[in-house]
């Protein structure tokens, strides 16, 4: 490692800034940057990612303290920058690049790269502030509150990036799939709850939002009576469709919850996963996300008065939920289908009940699978 005496602060800062720029660019989705070759016997890149993010967070803390604490000492800052340039930044980008979609799953790989790139971009902001600080004519003077706030804010952003990367690397693909699935499940529950609370009779007539057509000054009493009757009929029909849709939609989050608890959370995180297992986890996550989106579309159809669309999307959500449950009838484990024990476990029974639970309801003929 080069000594701080042989490297000027200006050179170290410029190196750090350029590295952050180039490394962030290499992590862009459409980047043509060549992925470093990996050894099959080498440790998981997630171990390197965890270590790099942890070390980056600690190093950023040191840099921030050196910047805002008087007197400003260039050699101390340079000493702190050298590990960034020589190992930390390189380790971060290498780990993110090695976390490829074929060895994990596409969404996990994309999140690793995106978070690493964000950390590198936020790092540039801190380095630019350091550059300005290094050019001060009075290094012994205390920084003003505004300047200190700038460093605090920039440091906080890098901390936040690292605080997302560290657990992501620690949880691996299984933990990531569980966390994301639970996020989609929460959105499903929220959408269903909102639809339950929605009252068709409280829906404002979009053609008469201020009730002008039903004011006391309108002489067309018969017309008003007819309009009121039509509105009442429409509200009654909407209420019926809402009840019909909710019979299906209420059961979907419960079935997805069982899949998460009894299958996805049971996947061991400390063993290497096969390509087949990675594919199964990826497919389950994609389907759970799609189910959440279909529930939103069903509720939107209800709110817009498109009752056929509401039932259609509810049926598609049900059909896709059935696929999700059916796909995990056998646990996602290291055991192959030929070696799996024939004895039904408690988890198996929960899965079969969830499948029966969602199959027992139908939104009214619109249960065909989504295209």
C-alpha cells in the first residue's frame, strides 16, 4: 500500500472520484463492462459484498469526522482515502458484478447492482465536499453549520446505501425472496381492505360532482326520481359485484401467506442453491408480484364502474394464486423428487389446505388464467 506521504490529497481525491464514476457506470443495466471471471471454488460474492459495504460505511464515517473536525489534516484524510482506492471500492463493484442473474435471480442481481451504483454515486457527493474542504485557506478554522450539514447529509446517504446492501448480502436470495414476497403480500392486504371499506353509494357522480342535477331548483322531479332510481340500482349492482369479488380476493392473501410461511421461509439460507431452486424462487416471486398487481386492477375496475373487469381480474388473480400454491406442493429443498420422503409433513398439510381454500371460490366465470 502506498504511504500517505507519497500521495497528495488532491491525487487521492481525484482517484477516488474517477473510480466512483467509472465503477458506477459499469454497474448500469445496459453496461458492456465485462464481468470478472469467477472461480467455482471461490467464496460467494455476497460475502465480499457484505464486507465491502461494511468497510465502506466505516471508512465514510472516518472521512466525515476528519472533514468536519478542526483542524483539517490533509495527511489524515489521504490515509483514509487510500484503502478506498486500493481495495474497498474495487471489492464493492467486483462483488456486485459477480452477483449475476444466472447465479442468483434477475431481480436480486439488479438490486445488488443498483444499490452498489447508488452508493458509488452518493460517495462522489461526499468526495466533492472533501475536495472543496481541502482547498480552504484556513484549515484550522471550524466549519459553519451549513458546511457541517452538507457533510452530515452526504454521509447519511452513503450510510443508508450501505445499510441496505449489508442485509441484502446477508440474507441472500432466499431471504430476499421472502422479504419481497411479504412486501407484495402487504400490498394485497391493503388493496383488499380498501375495497372492503369502499361504499358504492358514496361514489360521486363524475358527471354531476356538485349535485347540480339534483338541486332544489330543478323542476324536473320525474327526471330526478328516475336518476335516483338508476343510481340506486347501480349502487346495488356494484355492491353485489363487490361482495362477489371479495369472496375471492379475501382468500388470496391468506393462501399467499401460507406459501411464504410454510415454503419460502423454510428454505435454508446457508446452503448453495441449485439452478432449479433459483428458478423456482424467481418464478414464485414474479407470480406473487403479478397477483398483487391483478388485485389492484380488480379493485380499480370496481372503482371505475367496470364490473366485468373487476370480476375478470379477480378471477385471474385466483388462477395465478392456484399456480403459486401448486408450484410449492413439494418443498423447495436440496432433495430431489425421487428422494423426497413420502410422509406428509405439517407444512405439506398447510399447503394443501391453502390450495383447497382458494379453489373453493369462483368470481363468476372469470377464472381463466392471465394471458
